[in-house]
């Protein structure tokens, strides 16, 4: 090999058409070796000591290395866990900037930096070589022909409708997807899936983690897998298990085809922890490269990790080089893979400093000024498990956030709990109590009822208790706080009345989701009554429990595709459902943003909000533009029919019913303003004003 110094300016393996530059950050290493492997990753062909170190970056340039070359690193330094250092050159390490991966992790005790089972555990030192069972990084050719047609959809936030899906789970059981594409990136952009997304009216597909990840050893030993993928090892590389060959090109091809269909692609990203776990975890990458830099360590005992995530460790973005890695990763997915946005798992961890969550953290500051990220959607899961971790509403105006307060309130309301109309009114109008500050607008709230974590929509009204026995943790895992309602029978039933009620409640939840101010997010499969059989934590179920079961497609009682399509069409038709500004009440000129009405159509007063066990809520959203109609919305979560009057307004002499969730087929009907009407038990109605 023709070896030269190369440059420290670009981390990772960078091919320039003549050769490849290798650069690796480690502040505390004493020596770094680059290991080149054969095409199968089984035999180490050459070991090269990186000759240069510049600003804690070790680097070299090899003229004769081209794309397709497999490689890894061995990093020398002190093995002193009690001082935070865990270097062990016997362990082959993955490049944190790997763009492609080859091979799967084959578990063995050799992956641990210490002698497992020894009396002093991680304070001991293990000399076994783990290279044979390690995935290898692959030098990648990042060029790609996007073609002339590929245009990023750039959907405005107010028009966005998000569909959360798992790459494999979405298509594994779809018979209208070619067998060789099921469960792959290619399956996501198959004609059948694109047609389905367009029929639903969704604008944006949000994918559960696709960064390269591994299956936990404990799960493998139980014959399970880390199905969801929240166990990242490679922040730049697409997970290869979802591709037949080159995962990077397969993913980019899928993005291009979805963009051609006008559909955005967002990624759920996990920068808060890695697959290396706690102090007894394996040494696969960051731990062996520079443990003291990459992770938050306990200040008084750096042998242990400061764990805000519940996953054993927490990535330390207050370190400039670690922050650089995360920012480089985000920019890479936008610039090289044309991704349209990110949902940040446990985002509070990314914003922590020595004193906890910091709205002026280095991460939030870096994101705010970054010109590449200015054009994409940023969504925070605004909590972690550390002290002060719950930060809903605390992120800057550039961000939107998962609103679990919306989820909780709407679940409680439609499961039958009373005295919630005050909170429901706030959740249906954008949760201004949480987000109306610092220039934030209603799109800050990502409203959802179900996501990957928890019951599906069908299970929400089929089970009172979680049933996670298949996870092998004696049903201890998963949330116990589900606010679900089995409608009288736990699990499946043939009772037509119960089935009808369950369908009705599913429709009510979907209706509220699409009529609420903010951005709606739906879980893949909820539109066809997908079940996880009562499992509310299917993270390890790479099987029919975790996959979307499309049995309900076309089956009466389960198939709500056309209903969802009707709701997305209503959302487009009435711009006041996707308002850019916060709603106000009656203005001096008589116009209004929202009017809250009693059943007799009189405006509500303070005492009306305290109606005992109140379950009826009615309101009018005023038109945003002249010539556009208002929309009158009625929510009735009561077990009985409730009589009400249609509002009387000077400009509108009648109201056209555009929605009744008790009807199997939505048929318009006209009613005179001021007429008496009835809201069926547990129903949602909507009417458009007519001059």
C-alpha cells in the first residue's frame, strides 16, 4: 500500500477517485491501527498504523484502496475503567463514520473488553480477538444518479400528515408487493404501497430507525430480535438487513421514488445512546475508540455511566467532537440521501449539559444555525428518563414535539372518563398551554393516539391490560398506563355489538386526530385494524406480532382506509383545521377564531366548563378567508344521545353535515341554522356553514 499522511479534515473513509483517506477521532488513544479485510470480512489482510495525529484526529491516505474495501480499527491506550478509559486493541472496532456495513454481529464473549465471569468483571482485561464476529465498515462510493425528475416535496408543516412505519413490518405481509421486495427498502416504494399512502392522503412517511443496529445478546439468546432498531451502532450507514445488496443505494432509490410520488421521508434517529450499553456491555465502537469522550460518565466514579436513557449509557453531545459526529450524520442523511426530516428519540438527552437539560445547549445551538438542517423537519421526543427529563413544550421554535398530553387526554376521553372537556378543548386547538410561547405556532404539536410504542388503535379498544408474555420478561415490560377500554371483552370477540362499538371508537379517535390543530401522526396499520394481540411493547417481535397484518384490508369493520382518506380530504378542505396561528375568541368586529358552544348553541361561560362529568363539547372554527365556510364540530363521548341546536349566524343560513362517525358511509345532509339535532352516543359530527 502507498501510504501518506492524508488529512484530518473529513472523518471516516473518504474515496476521491484515486484513493481513500481514513480519519478517526480519539483524544485519549496512544496509537491507532487500520485493519483491511478480504471481501468476505473473514481474513485480516493488512494492519496499518495511522502515521499522523492532528487535533486528536488520527489519519492516513492509501492510494490503492477503493470502494468495496472492508476495514475496521484497533485503538491502543490505557485500560483503566476506574478513570473512564477502556481501550483494548484486541477488539476490532467499527468506524463511527462507516457509510456501509458488511456482515452481522455474531455474539461471543470475545466482544467484551473484560474477562466475562471474572471476579472483578470489567476491571479485568480480555485478550481475545473478536474480529471474526464483528461487522466491518465498507469504503463507500457516495455518488448516486438522482435523475432529473427527483424533486423534494417540501410539504409545508401545516399540510403535513405523518405515517409512522417500520421498513420491514409495513410490507412483510402485503401480498400486492413482490415477494423479493417484502420487508425491504424497495418494498416501501413499490407501486402498491405508494398507491396506499396516496389513498390515505398522508404526505410524509416516518421510518423507525434504519441506522445500522445490532440485536441485543439477551434477545438473541431468547430467539428474539431488536425489531424496532433502537440499538444503533452506525449513525451513517443504512441497516443492511432491509436490502438485498447495497443498502445505501437501495435506500436512496426508495427515497427518490417516494419523492417522485410527492411523499416525504423522515427518519426516527437514536443519538441518545448506542448499542454498547452499560459498563458491562461489549466493546464494538465508541467505547474502545474513546470511552471518556463519547459517553456521559459518573463524575465521582467514571467506571460507571450517567444513564439518562434507561439503556445503560448516554451519548455526550456536550463534547465538540461527539457533537460534530451527530451534526455530520444529520447533514449526511439530508445531503447524500435526501431525507426530509428527523424525529429524535429521547431528544432531552441530546440537549443536556452538566446541569441538566439546557435550551441553549450546544446541540440546539448547532442545529439552529445549520443551513442544511434549516430546510428539513425536526421533531423531538421531548423527554428522557433522567432528572428533569420531561420537557414537553421546552424546545425552540424551529422544532415540533411529540405531544403525549394530547394522546393521554384523548385516550381518557374516548375510553369513557368524564370531566375532561376543558382539557380536550385545549388539545383540539393545538395545546397552546404547552406551545404558545417564544414565537412557536400550532405545528409545534405532533398529535398522536398510537405509535410504535404502545397499543395499536385496534388493541386500544380490545384490551384493558397489556399482554407482553411473548417478550420473555414475565409481562413486566411495557407501560401499565394505557387508558384503554376493551368494550366489555378482553381480546377478540364475535359479538357484533362490541365489534361495532370498537370500530366506532377507532373512528372517533381518528376524527379528532385529523380535526385537531397541530400535525397529525398515524401509526401504520391502524387504518386496517392491525393488532399486536395486546402486546404494547413489541420491540423484540420480528414476526406477526410486530408486523402489520393486512387481513383487515377490504374487510367490513376493519378497513378504515376510505374513512381516513375522507378525513385527510376534510383537513385539506378546511384550512382552519391546520391554522398557522393560535386561535382567538370573538373579536371586536364580530369575527372569531373559535367559539365554544353549549348544547343550546349559546356561547359557553366559565361555569359551563365545570359541568359535572361533562362529556359533550361543541365549537365553531371561523373561516380564515372571506368566502370560505366555518366548520362546526361536535364531540359526544357520553353513553347517551345528546340534543343540541345548530348555531345561528348572520351570514350562514344552513349547515351541511360533512361527517358523522356513526354512519358507515359519509353522506352529506343539509340542516337549517338553529334547527334541533341529536349527537348519537359516542360520536363526532361536523358541519360546514352554507350561506
